[in-house]
C-alpha cells in the first residue's frame, strides 16, 4: 500500500496512450500528439495494448491448462505415482466431448487419449476448438459468422503477438476482434480444460465449510502458505501435512501441529476441493508474511510479488519458488515435477518444521470469515434438482417468476489503487439487496469469504425473493465457484441455463452480467473479454486501458454489442450497480418477464394435466 502511494500510476500508460511496440518510441499520445512516429493513432495504440494484454492473460490461463494435461498424461503412463484419477465420471464426460471411446477400456488408456487430445487443442492449426461445441448453438453461429471461433490455443496467442508487432495490424476494430478470438481460446479452451482436468485429477468440488482471512494462521502450529495458481503441488502438500510421522516431527520442535493455508488462486483450488482455509486474497500475500507466523511460503505461478523475497529476509519465513517457469531473485528454488512431487512436498514440510524454532514475535490479526466454498456447476445442478432430477430449471424458473432478478459474476483481483475489498463488497451488498444471485471466483470470491458473504448467515442482507430461494435450497446469496480458471464454470452454467429453456436461446438473452470491481491482472481483462465474446455484458471499474481513445472504448461497447451481443465497459464505481441493474432489466423486458406474474397454485388435477 505504501509503494502504491509512492509510485503514482503513469497516467499515459494507464489510459492506453503509450505505444512501446518498437524502439522508435515509446510514443506517448498526449495533448496535441495524435499519432506515433509510425502514424499509429490513439485507437490503434489502445486496441493493440488491449489485445496484447488479453493474449498474455490467455497464455497464462492456457499454459496452466497445458500443465494439467501433461500431469494427466504422466498419471496415465504411470510416471506420477503420487497422483490418481479422482473423478472417473468427469474423465468419461470429457472423453465423450473429445470423441474418445470409453467402452471396454482401462481408465489409464482413456486418460492417456484424453490428455493427448487436450494437448492437441493447443497446436491445432485449422478448424475450431472442440469445446466450442459446449456453447449454445446460436452462440457458435455468431462466432462463425464474425470469424471469431478460435483455432488452436497457441495459434491464437501467437497470431495476436504477431498482429500487434510494429507495422502489422493497424485497424482498431480488427485488432479488437482478435482480442475476442484469443480470449475465447482461453475461456472455452485453455481455462475450461484447466478446470476439467483439475477436477479429473483432484476431484470435482462439492460444498465444503472453511474459513478465510489472516486469522486462519495458527499461533502454536507450523504455518505453511501456498500461493499462486496451480493445484498440483498444493494438493500433494494437503496430503503430506497430515502424515503422522511429520506431525510427530512438528511436535518434537515444539509445535502443536502443521497448518496449511493458501493465498490467491492456489488457495481457491485447495479450498474448493479440500476445504483448506485461505489466509486471504492477492493483497494479503505480504501481510501473511508480515505476521511473523509463516514458516514457509511456497509459490508456483502468477500474481506473486517479487517483494516477497526481500520481505522474507526481514523475518524468519523461508520463501520458495517451485515452478520451473518462475524464479524470483533471492528466493530458494525447488523445481517441481510430477514424478517427484511426493518427495518434494515432504521435503518442504520438513523445511517448514525446522524453521519453527526460529520464529520470533508474531502479529496475527484474529479476523476470519466462515464460508462455504466449492460450487462446481455439477453441484449447482444437483442442488437445484436433486439426485434424480438434477437440472438448472429451478434457477431459470425463479428468474422467470422474478424472485431472482438476475445472476451476476463478481470476479477478479484486488488493486492497491483502491481500498482492498471495498469495491467488491459494496457491489455484492447492493446486488444481493436487489435480489441478484452472485457467483464469484478468484480473489473476489476470497474477499467475499473474508467478509462473511459466502455464508447463509448474510441472508438477511438479501432481497426478499433471493432470500426465499436461497433459504429453500440452503445456500448463501453468493456462491464461490473457484479460482480464476474456474470462471469457465460460469460459462458452463450460462450455457446450461440457455439449454434448459425459458430464458432465450443464447447467453446474450440471459438476465446476467459480469463485473470486476478491483481488477489489476491481464488475466482479469482476458476473462472480461471472453465473457463479452460469449454474449455477456461486462463492467470493469478502476483502471481503464482505453481511456485515451473514445473510439476504442466505443468499439468494445457498441461495436462488440453489435457483433456478439456482449460488451466490456469501463465505468465509475458509483455508477456500476445501477448500470448492471438497468442492463438486467433490459434483458428481462426483452424476454417478457419484466412483469410479475400471479402465482398459480396447482391442485392434483392440474398437475396430472401438466404431466
Ligand atoms: S489470483 S489474477 S489477483 S483474481 Fe487468480 Fe487474484 Fe486476480 Fe491473481
């Protein structure tokens, strides 16, 4: 927070008016300067910057998915003995999507072919990604009509980098179309694969009770924090920390036990599946270390502050990087590989235990939020309809009858340019008070957890209709859907809502929207773009990378709305909830469900007539 006070954001770069694509610049398009040295105008420069950010976000999420496909392949080949297939049903579902035969075959054979098919999606040169078929039919036609259907995941990322090099694509609308296409390669490609493959390997989430905030750190135990995005090593750590031998070793050093907690999306991965508590979201990474109670912080990829290495030197925390892709100067590096994952996990836990006697004074803020996490789309379907009648119909029905006004995804990060969590919580409070069901992911979901919004306890803050539905089902008004890559679960939920009927025939018809109140990462922008490309209205508050170009901003709102039915608008925090409610009201009106209908009570005869 002090650093962000001291280092003011560069207003030229923040507004998307700085072009650094070649060494003739950087060109800053401010004041009377309308074009760069090469003649690129403001719209081209802003659109090029946005496209590059989206490609970087897509690369991060999709590479995460690729690593999981590799892990699945290693498991199938018997080269990753610490892992196994935990959700056979999901493996068979994904096999079906890829056209992999499952009859009379060993699970390992199916897994191997699924992993190979998944990896082939990255290098596909022509055609379309297989998972696009999971979208509503009309949505697929829109993508085809506007040439937005992605080919291979890597191909779209590479083409975006090519198009944005100096002197290549210099038409803002054309560049922004490519931003849509590369975002779809992640949303319905790399991210969706990451979610599915994680579920196959580590289990599809089901609701689980846990806690979040710095108070989950234990005064009398060895505290280990995992941070980043990948579930592979962290899942292994979950297994190892309850090993009796290691627990005895911890006691021999004077600790009462071993306490594992997470930060950011590695936290979300093991919170959703194993109920491991979270020490907080993005801006808690340094704070968790500052408590003086963290013996070991283990990081993998994405959203990791370089400052952690310096901070670790000021206390006793050992700071360890584990991804072969990501080293941090000053950190200890123990590279992860699937084959030796159990040994690495044990080694790291021993390291943390050995460090416990070095602990000095501690300052643990005793705040925690009770929460329920782990709402996979499969579980949402089950909870709505039960084991034999699992269906999204009750959700659609309650939207149609007006008890639920709409559904909004509240996603994305923290940004020290605004008070931590304040924008997220304010948005959620206002939405649920207006009977909007909220689904949340990433660091926004953890913010909700910290502040108690993932618990049915907050139902008194929900509007009467939403409250009635949530009480009947037994859920909170805000559902935790997982990590950043799990935003793909929201795509799946939207496709299912369309499929079940009554709310139009495309995602763009749904009374739904998305918002990132405190975004900072390229990945958040990419997520927003793939929702817009999928037909959703998306709002971002905070930094606006097209502020310098009204033309680029218009293309992402009106321009995209004409093509995809979705849009991405950067707007003021005070105005955003009003805009979302207006957007949803417009969708309800178009569907003809804006007028409350009389409730009809059916007697047995009427029910028989229905059947
Ligand atoms: S971790 S991308 S700060 S949500 Fe997924 Fe959080 Fe944003 Fe990183």
